């Protein structure tokens, strides 16, 4: 099976850490099992930790387990690498899109679709976890 390289945004990591149901959790579980290559960047991890500490401290240990077992975490892109993304993402999300593209992710999973609007040159799919999970299921079905 082709392994998808999938970039997880903070909202998807939060959803998958706080609940054991839903597409976010399922995709993280598939990554833990080795069916997906789950990646993210330091900015996302810092945002998750901050949000969990403030809003859901009981979910922080689950997040830390997911982080340790599932995710490859890249450093944030340097400012020079953000120049080509001014028109492709909300200003605070440019480093996230740049990291996903620079590390050749097939998809960036987020619930904030309106924050990302890459052109074709970015060569990345922006989608919600449920939509991506549907694609994974179709891929598996085609192999059976």
C-alpha cells in the first residue's frame, strides 16, 4: 500500500487527542500502525500544548503519547521560506502550509479550510480529516 505523508494541523491533533471517536482519532491510529506517515511542525506542537494546558489539561498526557508514538515533528520553516506563501494562507498559518509543502506532505489535515488557499504550485491537498479518511478507504477498497 502506498503510504500517504499527512501533515496534521493543531485542531486535528487536538480532536484526535481529546476524543477516541471520529476521523482525527482514526487517522492518528492508522499513523501509529504505520499505514500513514504523520508529520507536523514545532509551531503546531507548541499550539497544542498551550491549548491543552489552558482548556483540557486532562487530555495533555494523551496528546504527549500520540506525539511520542505517532508524529514526526519538523522545525518551523525559516522566514525566507515563507516568501512564496503570502497569498496561499492566513498569515498565522503560512508556516504550517510552508512546512507541509517543503516536507512534501500529500495532504494537510485541518478543520480551518478557509485559512489555507494554496495554488496548484503548492501541490498539496487541504482537507478535513473525514474527507481524507474517505480517500484512504477508497484506496484500500481498490486494493481488495
